[in-house]
C-alpha cells in the first residue's frame, strides 16, 4: 500500500511516498509562503502517483484534534505567514485522500513505535534537540495530546547563573530548557555553531547537564519505559564534532 | 453494589464500604506494622459485611502493574517495615474478592473522574500538596502509569538561593519541588507548621511561586485539560490560615 508522508518543518517540508522506511521516494521542498510551499508539495504527490492516505507531522503549535473545527490547522506559530493555515485541509482538498495530522514529535514517536526504537513499548518519550526542543510520546499505547499538545521543551529547570551567565534565548521564557539547550542557545552562548565545537569543549558538559535535568523532570512526570533522543544536536558522535 | 475502598497512607489507613461518596461507612486505622494494620483493616471489612471488590490507593512506591509478579506490593518505600509488603494480596487472601491497586494520587484522580472535578475529561492532572507532593491523572481517558508510576513531586525547578536560602528537605534530592514546597518544607523553612502561618506571611507568595513553576512544567509536558489541586496545604482558604 502506497502512503504519503510529510514532515512539515520551519525550514523545509520533507515529502515521501512509499510503504515503509526501506521503500521511500523523498523530496525536500523549502518552506516559503504557505501558497507556494503547499503547491509544490501537491505537485510532488500528484507526480508520484496515487497514495491511499497522507500523514503529516507538523511544526506548531497546531490543532491535532479531529473533533475540532480547526483540526489540521497550524495555529499560533511565530512564523506569521503560516498562522491559521489549514494544512491538512489543503492536502485533502487537492489530493482527495484522508489526512492524519499531528505534531512533528508525535509523528516521530509513532515512527519509532512502528519501525524503530519504541517497538513493543506502550509508554515512551521521543525527544528532539535541535533548532528547538520538543517531546512526543505514548501513554498506554496511545499518542499523548491533551488539551492541545505538549510543548515539553519549555519546562523550567535550575539555571546556575554563576556557572552559566547566558540569559537563555527563548523569546517567550528566556531560560526555559529550550532557551538554554537548543542549538541556537548553544550557538548564542559560545559564539559558534554546535557542530563546530570540539569534543572537549565545556559546551558539552553544560549541554548534558541541562538535558539531564529535563530528562529527570519528564521521567518523574511520565515514568516512560524508554526515552529516545533525536534531533540535530543529538547527531554529534562521542569524541567527535557533530 | 457495595464496594470497599482503602486509602493506604503513611500515617493512617482510611477504609470505606459503600457505593459512592454519599453512601459510605468509614473507618480510620493508624498505620503501624503491616501485620497489625492489615489485621485491623480485614476486621473492618469482615464486620461491615460482604463487598464485591476492593480498591486500594496506596502510598509508595508500589507495583501497580497487573502483569507483574509483584503486582499489589508496596516496594521500595522509605517506611522500612512496609517494604515488599503484598498489600493487595493480603486483602484478596483474607476477603476472597478482587482487588484493584494503584497509587494514592491515581486513585484520587479516578475519584475526581468518576464523581468530582474531572467528570467528562480525558486528559487531566490531579495534584496533592501535603506531607509530600504527588501527581496522578489520565491521558486519553486512561490512568497514567508508565514503567512503574509517576513521582511528579520530585521534578527540579529553578531555586533562587538569594530569595530562598532554604536547602530543601527531600532526603533524595534536597531542593526538588517536594523538598521546597511540601508541608514539611514549609515548616522547616519558617519554623512553624503551614497551618499556623497567617495570610500575609511571605511563606505563601513563595509557596505559590514554587507550585506555579511545577504546574508550568506539568502543563508543558502533559497539556492537561484541567489541573485539580488537593492535599493538606491546598486546604488553606484565601485570607485565612489553614
């Protein structure tokens, strides 16, 4: 069965047609205006032949509640051109197929559950550490949404201003976890991109410290069977620059 | 239908027979040794006449997983006499009825769902602030357990040592949320019990500050539709001592 998948990100849309991770035709489309981006995505899926349904994992905040009148919308995102854009509706309208719609991190969690590191688990957390920090996951075998969806990266953690005087870079909270430990936080604090910082650089001990504090809070709150770490910052190999 | 309920606490066991909150025969039994306490609980239920089943909400840590060989046990509790006590099995053996077993906070959450402030909700958090701080709740209409069960009170939050030099009283973490904002933390910091602190005392602004930080972290992590606050510290009325 051929299905479509879209990872809708703030800098690019990654689109794929296939039946699983080993059988994928992939196309990356830069995120510009909603009109231009969606048009190119639709063109990719029309050219690739019919798909039975499409799944979208999107940057947000979004409305992932199928019972809501704004289901499928990107809602209060700081990317102003994308506010209140009916992404799922646009795809359903253009391609005439059912569309599933969730956060990028819940889609990643579902992928880990179906094909990856969370197979056989019912309670786990998927965390991404990159341009932002976000978490998704399952409780009792179902993806967690709640009232809207979690925004896990914005938890507050202890911040020792003597050890780390950096004020944090979250536009909403300053020194929440994302403001202290995302890739832009690392770059702002040290004056160079995370990928250029060598293995012995003090950035990494501090990064591990903050991520450990965040992980403790999620472990105490969710009691996951496993935590899966993804995202650009986590791609750095032990003893090597990213 | 007559059912039995037990709130197994560190200082007392509250036992009840009935069919709902308006139809309860209640008995409080002090928590002493497991043998003596369980014997008195069994006596209460035998004297009260047959019940169809018993539900237990227990202090912990516990094993609430029905598939586990130690289901129904109190496990690694700091109350040493109660370690590895098969509380559910003792009740089932003595009374010959099915026993449901969960954390005290999950049992409270289930009560709020069935009869209280969480009716009609599928994603909510119940929090108790008293001798300890603990949380339970539902995701997608099911109580959350995970690998064992949450220990939400032990999350780490920002602690401004200039504003509040108190080191925290958690024996495991010092200044985790429970170590800063539980009733024993209030009493240790200010030298008198929370119930004796007057309305204008700075203890309350600080308490609200810490609870707000905790609530932010749980809201970001769980996205609950509602948060229900219970426990001794929350019984204090606005403008009055507790």
